[in-house]
C-alpha cells in the first residue's frame, strides 16, 4: 500500500515543479517591477511553503482515498473536489506569472480558495486528519488571495491601444 501513498503524496508536486519553471524567470524580471505590500513574504519562503503544503494535501488525499476504498463511487465528490482544486492551483501560476493577468489570477484564486474549503468540508466526515492537513493550505491561500488583491489594486493593467 505504500505505492499509492507515495504517488498521491507526490502528485501535487508535479504542478509545483511546472509552476517553478514558469515563475523562475518572472521572479527576477517582471515581479520586481510590481508594487507589493510591505507584509508580503520573502521570495525564498514560497518554495519551502509550497513543498510543505503540497505534501500535506497529497497525503491527505491518500488518507481519503484509503478510507473510501480507492476510487469508488463514494470517493467521487471528495476526490473530485480535490482534483478540481489541484487543477485550479496549478492554473494560477501561469495566469499570474506567465500571462501577467493580475485580475484573472485574483478571480481564479478566489475560486481556488472556495474549492479548497468545499474539499475540506467533504473530507471532514471521512478523515479529520486529512481535513486538518489542508488547514495550513487554506490559511496560506487567504494570505495569497490578499496579496494577489493588493498587487492587482496597486498595479493597474495598461490599456492596449
């Protein structure tokens, strides 16, 4: 049973690796040109935080999967919501850092945060441990949403002529 545990714990990191690839250049070129709030975390914190968050959410998904006996009919909603939030998570970086669409990224991260909340609600009756593993992620998303909002507010998009 260790292979599903490893696979499901590692899965979220795939999007993180892609996000790191998209972000790498932009953090040195475009991102420094933006007005950002003084309370934003240092750039070096992001890969550390996301490694922890991806590991926690991935292991949580394994606990739910195991408790429900795999990809069963009962797992459709809790693991479907998890898959949706993971897809939204992976999509945010290319929108914000790749396309430089601050407003679109803000709208997307609001949907992501709501989907994470819904995922946690669906997980709670199945595994409280899995739900608690998602709590730091939801907290971080609240911070990230606030940060995205402030960056969008303080950096109006230029009108194309």
